[in-house]
C-alpha cells in the first residue's frame, strides 16, 4: 500500500449503513466532505453547532492541504532521486495572497468544495474572507515572485522559492483624517495552516565580529571570520501547487531565532530583560518587512535581513547538493539561483565565502562556480533604488564579506584597466565601491559582476538598462543582457478572480487557455457576435456590482456601478503619478462648477496603494486624494456624476475584486521610469481598457492589443530626456495654460484643505519649480486623452468590443511565457514528471 495516500474503509457521511473504500486524500465529493467535517472536529475541536467562520476556514484549509502534501513530498522525493537541476528564486518579497481559493483552483477542487459548502448552508466567500492576506511584499516585486512560483509549478519545473517569514508584513493601512496611518500586519496572530516548520533543518547564521589570518595545511594564507553573534534560521515550507499537475514546489521562508533563547543564569540573578535579550535581538531580524531605513539602526537591520535569508538559503542549497555529491564542482549544473532585484545581491560575496572558507576552493574555481550559478533581475531604473551600503555598516556586520568584495573589486578593476587602458570614467562607474566622503558598496554592480545573466523586465526597460542605468556593464558584457518581459498567472488573475468571465471564455474556446494564454486569441472569432458582446458587458456590470457590494460591506464605501470605474491601484510614488490623475479630477470638477448642467460621462475614480512610511510626498498625495474626495463627493453641483474614492489597505485579495470590475486602467507613469508594471496586465486580461504612456510593458501591451484599442498620451522616454536636457521649465505650462492654472490655483488656494494654503504647498512647489516627473508637460495631453475616453465610453457596444480584443490579445503576458523563457535561456532547466502511486487492492503500488 502506498504510504503517500493510504486507503481506508470509511463510513458514508450521508448513510452510515453504507461502507465505502476511498483514499484518505481522495477527490470525490463524499471523501472531501468527510475530511472537512473530520478536521472541524479533530483539529478545531468543535462540531457544527459551535463552529465559527474561522473554524470552517481552518478545517477547509487542512482538507485542501492534505491533498497537497502527498504530491509535495513526492515532488521533493523525485527531485532528489533524479538529481534534477533546481531553480532557486531568491526574493526579499513573496506577496502570495490568500492560499485557500488559489490552491483549490490549482487542484481542481474549487467547484466541488463550493457545492459541499453551499449544501451545508455556508458561503464560500465568507469562509475565504477569514484567511489573512499575508503582506510579505510591497507590491509588484513580491507579487511577481508569487506568479513565478505558480508558473514554475504549473510548467512542472523544479524550483524552490527562498525568502523571509516576516512576523509582520507590510503594514495594514488605515486612513484617518485623510492621512495614511500604519498599523502592524499581524498575519500570524492565528495559526497558519499552510506552512510546515522544519526545525531539524535549521542553519546557523554568523554576524559581526572580525577576521583573523591563518595558514591552511598547505601553508596558504587564509582569512578566518570570528563572528560575535550566531543566530538560527528556521525554515518554514509552504507547498505551492501547479495548475492541474502533480508538481507541488516548496516556498521556504526563514524565521530568525536565537541560538540560546533564554539565559537562565541572568534570570536567576534578577536580570529578567537580559535573560531574553539575545532572543529578542535575533527575532528582530525576521520581525517586519522593510523596516524604516531613515535611521542607521534601520539600515543595519535591512542589511541583516538580506544577509540572513541569503546565507540560510545558500547553506541549504549546498547541504541539499552534498547529499548526492562529494563536492560542489557540479553545483552550477544542479542549481540556478535567480536574484530578484538587489536585495539578495550579497549572495555573490556569501557564495564565495562558503566556497573558499568552508569548502576550500581556490579563488578562481570558487569564482567560476559563483558566476555560473547566479543570475540577476533588475527591477528599477531609479538610481536611488539601486542599493548602496555604507562600508562602515557593511564591515561592522559582515567583515569577511567586505574583504571578499574588496578583493573582487581589485581583481575586476585590474582587468578593466587592461581591457580599456586610460578609461578612468569606466573604472570609476563600474567599481563595486562608490568613492564619496562616505564609501558605499554598489549592490547592483556586485550583482552584475557575479552573475552570468542580467535581465530587465520589459523591452523598454532592458534597453534603458543597457543605454543608461547599467551601460558600463553592457559595454563590457553585452552577451550577459537579456529581456524577460514580466507576466502574471491567469489562474489567480482570471480564473479565480473573474469566474463569470472564465466560464464564458471556456464555454466558447475550451479550457486550454489556462495553460496556454495565447489561446485567448480564439475569442476574436466572437467579437462581432452581438450576443457574445452582450454577455461580456453583463459580466463586467456584475463584477462592478460585486465590487460595490464588497466595498460597502467591508470598507463602508458607497459607489455607483452604473458609472465608469476609472482605477489606479499600485504603490504610491511620485513617478507613478497618482497626482496627475488628481489634477484631471480637479479639471472635471472645475468644468462642473463652471457648467453644472453640462453633459458629462459619470465616473468613479478609484485609488488604492500604500506609501512607504518614511516617504512624505507619497503620503501627502494620499492626503490630497482624500481631501479632493471630501469636497467633490459632497458638492451638489456634481450630482453623482463624479466620485473620488481611496480604497484603504490595497492588497492581493482586494485586487482580485478590483481588476475584473475596472472599465479604465490608469498606467500613467512618466515614460522611462516604470520598469514593467504587472497591474497593467491584470487589468487588460480582465477586459479593462488602458490609458497610459509609452512606459514599461505598456508599450508591449499596446502593440499586442492594437493602437486603436489603447488610449495613449504623453512624452516618450526620449522626449522626457530631451526636454530635461534643453532646460525644462514647468512654470511655463502653468502660465500658458489657463485650464492647468485653474487646477493648480484651486489646490494652492486652500480650497481642498479648509483654507489651509500651506498643506499642499510642497506638491504645488514641486510641480511649479522642479516637476521631475513631468506632470505639467503631460497634463494637457492627459486631459485631451481623458476626453477621448469619455467619448469612446458613450458607445458601450464598441467599448465592449475593444475590451474583448484587449483580453484576447494578452497571451504574451502570462507568467508561463516569461518562466519558459527563463528556463530555456538563463536557467537551463527541464520539466520533471511527478508520478503519484495509485492504490492497488492486490497490494502492489503502480
């Protein structure tokens, strides 16, 4: 009998007189219902008369998890037995979203479990709503990592995700008096049924101290790290299933614990704080996502976090490798490590340390192994986002790594001077050390040097990396650079988020699109079918009603689903230009005040997103949105034709409701600033039309959807560059455009701030005097484009036709396509078949 899925005789739930033989983790309706009730009783310790929605959630989660585990264990066993090459995705963020619904979808259980739940007079949505939405990421970076794990498993690719099990994720955002207020995201307050603790696989992490020189047995001088702190990294595994495949890959997140959690001697001496001091200090490392780095202590903690999970993960990979191999010579043939942005870039120095100091490799051989193993994804064109660590902080925390980086830099620059003699500019810009009054380690340079592949995440982004941000490395090694345009998983972002539309699509073209999104092109055959367009439009309206009902129930926000839903949801940042959208709202408001009886397309402007706690201007933009909303929403001249809403605490779960309900997707970042964007893809897949600039993946979305189905405005990246080079004067636009002047004056007059002319003056001053993100230059083009949007929206039938074509042509933006390209061109990994043994009544396993 299989040990993975044992067969037992069980009593039929509906008729105790009927005995059935079924797999304990079987997929039949009877078995699932029995398991659900068993978990309610044996795990939660309640029967139905006492059960809460939380109890039902836990019972249902364990029912689903049981069906993951035998596939999960078999997946790991197969990887070990077949010695496959494994992708290891290193990311400081994994914004996974709620697991219950997604796991049921990927296992093919959702509809069956929904039937069971409804037969018990329960509501599936209410149960799913009990699950915390872990904020282990800040936006696109972490959500991309989650989509990639889904696609790796769905393509049957062997993979492990590595990150940090933050006790508190990105803060829970509330709005008080229009301002963002941060509240801790205590997502682990209740048990997490999806994770499995593996304390027996803990690894030690060293920090601080100094280095000493010693000679090895061959008389070679070696450096020895004498750390002053040792903490433990405890792994927690979360199974990540592929869609309708047996592959279930692990997401391994590390929790920091003290090696000695309690000083008994100090406690007995009455020093109670000192008795737990080490425990508290160690646990701080995995306490919270992105501690505020406006202080030296915050910066140090961020570096500790990055090194903590990188060291733990590399040690883990080496341990796994050495189970089947005598040495690490073939490590790059069995492990591909992808560095998701610069947060894990210290992996270059750490892998060198492990190879040279712990496994006695020569420097040159260690460097060969390191560069063949690592690859680096860049996610930003913003110079300030390319991490640079002060040498003083770095050396205090990681003295051996600082030595390694200096040695790497010396050897590297000697080569560069040989290749390009007398090119001091190249040497200065490509150095791992930035020579300022305070020396800084350039982590992006370290990642580029130590990786065999460097990729951007959209075609424009990659070109700008090569032309500007990383141009010196592109000059040295153009063959290292790849483009991998981002994608998102259609399982979560269409099938789970938009079940009505998914059913219509499957009815028309079959369900192959869920594994090959290019098949959505078949929908173009129906775009001229009036009945199909009617069905599509009705689904959009139903989704809008659903979002309205949800916001009223859970956020106490009232919106009218009969208005156009014009939406921007993303991290609040000046370059994403939420405040350009606010300028258009004020423009429309000014028109209505001037002509209250004019003919206007009713709109609801919806915003969502979080500002970093230390980012003053982003927080002020949130306040401006809410201040404008207070005035506009209560002005009788508007009469319901214009409403402004800020949806607090935007997260994955709210996104699953927002994207299917959107009519218009706002992708209005300054050209040349957004690396890719993935929200733009989610909107378009669900039939929203896009108003946007030629930035990031917008360019490719427009190419796929067709220029006629995209509302384009604004300067190009080259025009932005040229305009600034020629001497950009934003105040000229103010003086030469009466419409724009009226909008700016309305803000600066205190109209939206109860007469306080100072409140929003920082925004006004920046727009008038500096305007680094070119709002003033793009304003009129944006207003004109929004007028074109209104005209197009009046023809609802043609709008629906455009929406269908947008969704049908988004096949390129499946993360399955992105991952397939990584696997073939960068990681060199192949899919692995996972065979699950079937029970044989004669006693043999198949």
